[in-house]
């Protein structure tokens, strides 16, 4: 399902115009991205959490040059579904 599909489904269910729904969906995604950029987690009860995971520094190998490189510690975004969400999928 794409963003356009989500907008279409919400527009069908609510009767609102697709343009308004698309603006709301894009604003929601921007707010989630902005919160994660500020190292703030986003919790949506019954749906799940958008969280920041911290990756430790590690040593990796560049196979083509046969050298080792150090990958610095960094943060990555992740999604953790709520228990009710997981139960509905099972």
C-alpha cells in the first residue's frame, strides 16, 4: 500500500477531499520525522512507537580493498508495533 492508496482509502471512509487528506498525511509524517530528528520518540497508543535506536561503533571490512574500516556510532529510526496491533495481524 502506497501513500496515495492510504489517502484514497481515508477519503473514501471520511468523505473528505483527497487534497485535504494528503495534506494531513504529509503533515503527520513530517511531524514524526521532526520528532525523531530531535531524538524524541513518538508513541501512538494501539498502533505502535516510532523510536530511535542507537547503533554502537563497530569495525567492518571493505572486501574489495581488503581493508578494515570503523563505522562510528549512530542513530537509526525504527518502528515497534503495539501488542494489540501484533495480535490483530496474527
